[in-house]
């Protein structure tokens, strides 16, 4: 790992140099240290391995995310089918209730107030 105390001393000794980046300073410090096996000195942010097979493999995390997305999609489709069924069942039960009551539409407000009026007798 980078020894930040040494890096800070190096920055203090050399002063500010606009031509040098922090990456250059870290690379120099890594070259001075003995443990160079873990670092790629040409570009610190580049992967240490150049194995294309490892790069193209999907990680277990991505596999878990893909599995979760599939399950979520299946559950959402099932839920939408259930909702459609419930809406249909409500409409069917409402229709059955109306048919059981055998309601006749009232044509005027007087039929509602006075069921024995002439208008209600003329319809029967």
C-alpha cells in the first residue's frame, strides 16, 4: 500500500510542481518500496491481470441481479393477471346483484316519491 507519510514528505521536499501529478508521485513511491507485485506501475487504475477471460466473466453479483430481475418480472406479471381477474370478478358480481334485484329504471321523480301514481301503473 501507499505510505502517505512518505508521500507527504516527498511533496514537502520537492514543493509544488505543476508538471507532476499525484499519480506520478505515487508511482515513484511504489517503485521505491519492495512490494511491487500487487501494483501495475504503468497505470495505477488499470487491472493487474490482462486476462480477457476474467474480464468477460460476469460476476456473481450481476448473476444475482439478473435472477432477481427475472423473479420480479414474473411476480409483476402474475400480479397483473390477478388484478385483471379481480376486476372481472367485481364486475361479474355487480352484474349478478343487479339481475337478482330485477330493478326497473324509474322514469320520473314522481314514481320514486309516490309509487302508486298513474305513471307507475301505466308501465305495469
